[in-house]
């Protein structure tokens, strides 16, 4: 059957009725071919798909949401779009959600609970089917908004009790494990460089302190904390502060690899031998950490896997299924390299 060219009457936006006119069928049949293709014959579906491609039809998501009580969207809140840790997290999320027909509303909170609250308010107006959110440091208003909206929520990167849905790792345990590694190598004056000071960094710091306390090696002079965003350049600056404040420091645990890389570069510039004069450890195992000289000891974290598993857990919740477990610990690994 030949197709007829429809008369476009809606300001250029093609409608189901116009697709139907083109194919010679009803708008209901076109809708069925789009939403329930198994209920339409292969021959008719092929003609409808051809007409859709020719006319440039775009589905009206708002109308579909009203009809189905679904928006086919998920809000994803992360602290930074420039941080490799969170871009890898997003890759895992997208690989799951896009494969199931969901689009993502991505919000950059800039590590600000207030900005996160503002984004949540805006995104809830779009009636997302679910929310993926980083950590647990939300404002009380955000917690209330999420609770009253009854939208399924999964937390990423951190873990809490079983009353929440979460996928991540034990940040405290990771901080303790790295410090224990440094102690096992014979280092006793172990410093800590912290930046951004978000809850995950503070949990690593708590683990560091616990390990030192257990070994009777408390070293408060070696703690350098800075609330500004982390960077390689900041690592250079914080090492300078450390050497002035604690010149006898023999090992340094940096809260992330960015700081640690800055420390390594500055040690090279100053002629400080690593690890002979100063051992250096990082956190996250970024790609560069295996290629610098000396190679960097660090904590490997499964960012992609966390995003992937969190999105899979959210899919279950959006289907009204109960995930098992509700809190998923994907762990970490101490990656020992030349710098310690």
C-alpha cells in the first residue's frame, strides 16, 4: 500500500494521527506499534517505522507520562561533573538505565547540600520514576521531599543501615586499611592530606585516625585539611604546608589520587626521594596512578560497578520489587605500588 503525505497542522510537530494518515491506519494502531510492537504485524510495523523516520516524529513524553503514570526518566545527583570518579559512576548508571529506555536528569550539586536540595525540588516537578543520589549528607528538607514524593531512591558511594537502599563501599574501612598498610611497612609519623572535606573524605580520615590510635602513633601535626576543591595543584600546596608543620613526617596518606599526584610531582621537584624519604599513598586508583614514577600506592574503588549496581537496584524498586540485599557493599582494594 502506498503512503500518503499528511497535512501537518500542529506548528511542525508530527502527531500520531498524521503518521496514521501517512500509513493508512488508525492513530491507536500507530500508538500500539510504538508502545507494544509485538501486537502489530511485522509488515505494518515496518511501514509505521518508515513513516516515523520519514516525517521525523518525536514522542510527546509529557503526554505519555500522563497516560502511563511514568516519565521514563531518572534523576541522578552527583557532586561533580569534572571529577573522574563521578563520570565513571555515571557511565555505569547510563549503561543500565539507557538500556531499559530511561533518560537521565543529571544534576551537579557542586558538593553543596543546598544546591542538591534545589536540584531535587526542580527534578521532582518532572515526576522522575526514580532518584540516584550520592551519599547521605542531604538537608532535612531534601530528605522530606524524597520521603513525601514516594519516589524510589538509591544512595551511591556510601553505605548506611538496612533501612535505606545503597550501593557503595565502607569509606572508613578503606581509610583504616591504607593506614594499616603504611604502619605495616614501618612508617610511624604518618600524615593525612584532606581536600573538599565531604563526608566520604571525613570517613577516610576517621579510619586513618583509628588505625594510628590503635598503634599508639597519633600524629595530629601531620593532618592538613583544606575545604577547597581537590586538584593536583592543591596537592603541591598542601605538601608545602605539611613540610613546614610536620617536617619529620615519613609517610603521607592523601584523601585522593589528585592530591597524591601533586605530592609526587612536588617531591620530584624538591629532590625528596619517594618512598625512601617520604612514602605517599592515594585513594581511588585513577588511571595515571599506575603510570607515574614512582607508581602510586592507592585504594582501588569500583566506581563504574557502583553506578551499574545502583541503577540495577533502582530498576527493581521501580518495578515494585524488593532488592536483596538492600545495602550492597562492593568493597575496595589496597593496591600496593612503588610509592610506599
